[in-house]
C-alpha cells in the first residue's frame, strides 16, 4: 500500500470481515462520486484511452467523459444485453464528436477469447461456464491492439482472469488501473499480487466507497499507478 489511508482502509475491510459492522467498514470510506476517479490518485490527460470493463448502462463512461472532455478513445465492454442496449441508446445521444470516439463491445472480458455463460442480474450479472445465456468473452490483449492508458474493472468476480488477459498491456504500457476487489474474498490480496508480479513498478492504493443515502455497498477499489 502506497499511503496511510490505504493501510487504514485495508484494516477497516479486514475488521468488517470479522464483526460484520458497516460502521467499521466505512470508517475510512469516501463517497461514491469519487469512485475510479479519485483526483488525489488518478491524474487524467486529454490523451486518455480508457477501457471500461463492466460498463453496465454507461454510468462510469459518463463519469470519465465528464472528467476528460477531450479524451482520445473509450473501449466499452458490457456482456449483458439489456445493460448494453441501455448504454448504447444513452451514449449515442451524446454529441457526435464524443460518441464517435466510443467503441461499444457487447462482450465480456476474461483471460482468453471464449464462449461462456452469463447469469443476468442487472448490475450484478455474473459470468460462469455452467449456467445462463451464452456470451462471447475476449481478452484485452487480443481485442485492443493499440496502447491504452487507463483500465477500470467492475466485472463481478472475473477481475483476476481479465487482468491475466491484459498482461501485455500492463507490462508494456503500464496503464492506470482501477480494479474492484470485493467480489471474492481472496481478490483483496490475489489481485494486488498479480499486478505487482506483472509490473513491480506499480504503486497500490486501496479505497472504500459508500453512497450518500446511507446504503452500504462494499465497493472496494484497488488503484495501481
């Protein structure tokens, strides 16, 4: 962990796993509008090529556009058809010069190109090899040939596989990473270890987020810079 807040956040998450108390979990939390784009950690330029893995209905892509009006390109990945259609409709309503720089992909992201199944559940749709509707899954290394500068992942437990599928980008280009680490218990350390194994030059920051309305999402995000 690269700063004191990350260490305190880690301690809050681990204590919460013992006592189940949301007050414990959120003792160091930031509000949800900072998620993925903490200005103290993430520095954005007008040359960003942003990869939104788990784009849902376009909300994170919209947040990115609001932060970087004159970005270079966005790659948007969402495997669940209903979510993807909503995002396509919404994002296509933006100005043409903005929408033309968004690559919309109705596929999941994983370790390698494959056909898997998805269990549709709104924002919590999960990919497996056993149940659900068949979907296409791609690796970022195979799907994106040009250099990228920023990868965000919120893909319901497939983050570790997807990072393995982006190994070339991570080693060669060192993109900024904002990766959810709360879907599986082991993600908290296994994702950190994988990133540093691929590229030891990264510095890691951990942040926890909550909503303004008192709801208590886990929303633990690991930043690698």
